[in-house]
């Protein structure tokens, strides 16, 4: 994908990292067959990083903003304990149907609950706290999702936001989305309540947690 690591390096990383199970692989294949829109799916390296965070932080309850065809949801759910729960939000019922088809084939699918509708409305209705919140939808609303996520986060919880490097366009933000993501990055960095760092995995992951 343009703007990320060269394909041969991405392939090398995949070849030398944990690979997903058969269901994850089949889901990735069907998504790639969708054509250009498949670029919305997280890469293997993001999927593995999310799994690592769930595993090492012993997360039990996770919220995801942006389901698409369900790949990152499945990766997150696969490290949750039996009683764990992943709530994932999207507005697109067509891609969500692909997601549901593969979750049903996975032994981890029962941990996943899909909420169809604008994510901000879903977040307003949620109760209880989350150990991890992964934001990966609707870049112009990142700031609203971040502010709401802080309210929904456990004391030691972690917020991860994808695509914060926006293929490098944050260096010279000119279009609406690049300006919006750059402003978002500056806001999080200035947030006195939260510690943050940007990890250059694929298109950049912002990590934030309470100081
Ligand atoms: C980048 S994709 C998510 C990719 C997914 N996390 C993965 O790694 O496979 C973004 C998704 O956000 C959804 N979306 C866009 N606007 C939204 C909104 N206002 N509320 C909820 N979901 C939204 C889109 O339908 C799309 O499926």
C-alpha cells in the first residue's frame, strides 16, 4: 500500500511474525478480493500488535470503532479470555455481514458484539469501562472518539488510534483529513492527563494512556 513500508519489507515482517489462523486468513483473502476498499483493513503487523497489547495487559473488555470486514476485531477477540467481550461499531451493514460470516466460523466469534450505527451514538449508549479502545474509523471524528474514549476507559486502560501518519501527509497537511489528523495528533500530545507516543507500525498507531 502506498505510503507504508515497501511491500517486500511488509512481506518479510509477515513471514517472520505470528500468522493468523485459517479463519483470519480466509477473511483477509475475501477482503483483498474486494479491491481498493480492502486498503481499509489493518495489516498483519497492526493485527499482531493489537493481539500483543490484549495479551500483555490481560484485557477483558475491548471497544473498537470501525469494524469493516472484521479482521482487527477477530485478532483482538482471539487474545481475550473466554469471558472477554469485544464491542465493535460500524455503519456499513454490507461489510459487517462479511465480518459476521467469519466470526461465526471462529471459536472466538462469540466474544464479539457488533453495534450498527454511527459510532458516536453507540458510544453515548455504552455503559461500563473498557481496558482497550481501538479507534479506526471516520478520521474527521477522531477527536470526538478520543474524548468519549477517555470517559469509557478503565484507570489503566489504553487507547490506540490507527492511521495517525496518514501516509506521511501529516508532515504537510493540506487536505481536510490530513489537517484533521494533524490537529488530532497535536491535541493528544498536549493532553496533560494522558501520556502518548506514536508507533510507526504501518500507517502509524497513536498510543495513549493515563499518566
Ligand atoms: C478503516 S475501516 C476499519 C478497519 C478495521 N478496523 C480492520 O482493521 O479491518 C473503517 C470503518 O469505519 C466505518 N465507519 C465510517 N464512519 C463511521 C461512523 N460514523 N461510525 C461507525 N463506523 C464508521 C466504515 O464503514 C469502515 O468500515
